[in-house]
C-alpha cells in the first residue's frame, strides 16, 4: 500500500503560507512532484516540520553543551 497523502487524521487545516516562485521554477517543482505522486502542500509541510524539529534539536544541543 502506498504512502497516504494529506494531513494526518484529526489534524485541522488552520492557516496557510504563500510563496512566490518564478513560473519556470514552479512548473519544474510541480512536474517533479507529479512524477513522484506527491502533493506540493504535503511535501512543503513535511519540510517545515523537519526544519522545526532540526532547529529545536540544535537549540537543545546548544543549551545542554552538546551532550
């Protein structure tokens, strides 16, 4: 069975982020996502959550001396 796309069960859509891209960049991005069977908002959401997790981990490492 393939990977589910979209928000996890129980999660509500509460706000949005808009970005501006050059048309060529957007078309390539969307084309590659289609080839992989992915949704742009889902993938960007994953990237944002990963960024937050990495950022918070680096903060924790700074405050505990990198232990």
